[in-house]
C-alpha cells in the first residue's frame, strides 16, 4: 500500500541520515526533525537539490528542519 511505502521510505531515510552522522529526532508522523547547527543554510541547500524541507524556527526550534 502507499502508506506502507511511505513508512518504509521514511525508515530508510532516517537510518541513512543517522548512519551519515546526522541527529535525527524521529516520530510516528509522516515527518521527522533533523537537528543541525545551521537549519537555514541546510534548508536552502536541500531546496537547491529539489528537497522541500521546512525550517522550524517558527516553532521555536531554530536548530531543526522538518523533513516529510
């Protein structure tokens, strides 16, 4: 099913990011937070590569981006 595919893709991406040394804050939703030293720069870099991520500064989490 599509939901199973989304969950599997998320699991793989989170595992790959953790393996690469990133600080991932997983959750049960279809998104997760990635903690970084410079969320704004990371967001801009990922946008240039075609990934749409959200800067979490408006949530009071200026060191995180949200990846869905």
